[in-house]
């Protein structure tokens, strides 16, 4: 556990000292400029370092609004991104019992707080859309 914590802290330090955080944020901003319905948020620690990213397309938001009363949570730890962060994707079942992705997220670690953060962000976007 101490080694795993050290590795996570080192990964966060490297990511925040390098250009990766800036590149990811710029990428998300550019997508939002092209598609204003695209939403994203960044999780930051108290020290300002990046802990995760979450994004939703218009379809993801609609699926969340329509079918978000039951969600399924999981994370993949495969190397799907260059920073090797776990990929999270809360899913719902649509009216045809097909899996629909409600959001996509990368967080620096798979922990309860990461699950809580991205589910809360989905709920926040749902509430914001209703206002």
C-alpha cells in the first residue's frame, strides 16, 4: 500500500509537472469550442494538481437524464491512455435494455472518492441542464 501510494503520488507529480495536463485540458477545450453541447470538468486536489477528467457528449447527457435512475460503475486499468490512469465509464440501460455510456472519465486512481466524484459530476450536469 505504501508503494502504491508513492506510485500514485509520483504519477500525479509527473503529470502535473509535465505538459500532459495542459495537453488534455486544451484538447477538451477545443472539442467544446467545436461542439458547445460537449461538457467536461476537471477534478483538482487541494494543492491544485489534477486528479481526473470527466466529459459528456450531448448523447451521454441525454442518456443520463433519461435512464440515470440506475447506473453501473466500473473502471478499466488497462493502458488505454498515455498516463496509464484508470478509465471510468458510468453506464445505464436504455429503453431497449442496451448499454449506454453516460460519461467518460479518467482518474489518477480507482478509489471510492473517484467513483463519488464522477457520479456526482454526472448528477450535477443533469441538474444544471434542467435549470
